[in-house]
C-alpha cells in the first residue's frame, strides 16, 4: 500500500511547490484530491494560495458526491 501512498504524498504540494515538479507530474498532482485539500488548508492558515479556492472547493465537492454515490451502491449490494 505504501507503493501508492508515498507518491501521492509527494505530489500533494505540502513538502514543496507543485510548480517545481516536471510538467507530467504537475498534471498528475491535479488528479490527486488531497492536493486540493492541502491548497485550501494553506489558504486558511497562511493566506497563500497557488490555485483559486472556488475550483478547489468544486473539485472536492464533486469527489465527495462521487464517493457518496459509490458508497451507497456498494452498501446496497450487501446481502443481509
């Protein structure tokens, strides 16, 4: 599992700016939902933001809705 977690952790932008990564890794970081969470936290704590807050909230909202729908479908498939 750490094979997946470690690259995701380094692509968050919490240790170093994502803008310093190669272009392909920058695009990969934009797929990582935790990237948007880190950006929102950075905005709240130090008032420094590398992306606009509204798209970050929108992406997190879409991911939340997708997770809820997937969870509902998985929960409904459980046999009593």
